[in-house]
């Protein structure tokens, strides 16, 4: 078998090339995975914010209707509504509507607050994923410096920072 001679300006691959390359590949896969989790969490956060905003708009609509019903009932009271049954029935109808809108408003407001709380939880989860993603990217870059410098401590440092990124991202899964 014939041996191949390397030109003088090229060097044989370092013993670190394969393990560092595998580490870089693994970190890249982890970055992609955590990025996907982060994007999904941010999307969910935006959807919850939209739902909460819609719920508050519904609350405001009910509040406007409540004030309209109160105004009509107040006008009827102010006019000294006649004592006939029809006038009393109309007045009572508006007073019943006031009670209904007050009840509806409470339920709608509570649902909006629940959606906002859920959005905050998802936001905290997304923040953990973002932090994990950043640490994984830094770890990946530091590991790649090993291939240029042939210094093992860059590899170890990159793996350590990458492990911190994985740990931070995993804490995002624990937030409920």
C-alpha cells in the first residue's frame, strides 16, 4: 500500500478533532431543539396575550352595556315611572339586565386574569429556553475554538457552558 505524503504546510489532524467535532454536532442539535422549544413557548405566550386582550375587550363591552342599562333604569326612576304594571315591568327588566351584566363582568374579568397568569408562566418558561439557547450557542462556539487552537481546555469549557445551557433549558420544562 502506498502512503500519501502531506504537503509541508498541512498538518495531521489532531487527536481532538473527532471528539470535538462530535461535541459540536451534539451541541448544534441541542441548540436547534431548545430554539424550537423557545419559539413554541413564545408563540403560546403571544396567543395567550391575544386571548386575554380579547377577554378584556369583552369585559369592556359588558361594562358599557351595564352602564347603559343602569342609565335607562335611572332615567325611569327619575321620571317617576308610573305605577302601572307595564312601566314597572320595563323598569324591572332593566334592573335584571344590570344584575346579569354585573355577574357576567365578574366571570369575564376572572377568565382574563387567569389567561394573563398563564401567559406569565409561559413567558418565564420561554425566558429559560432563551437563556439555555444562548448558553448552548456560546458553548458551541467555544468548543469550535478548540479546533483552531488545539487547546483542550476550550473543549472542556465549551462542554461545561453547554451543559449549563441544557440545565437551564430543562428548568423551563419544570415551570408550570
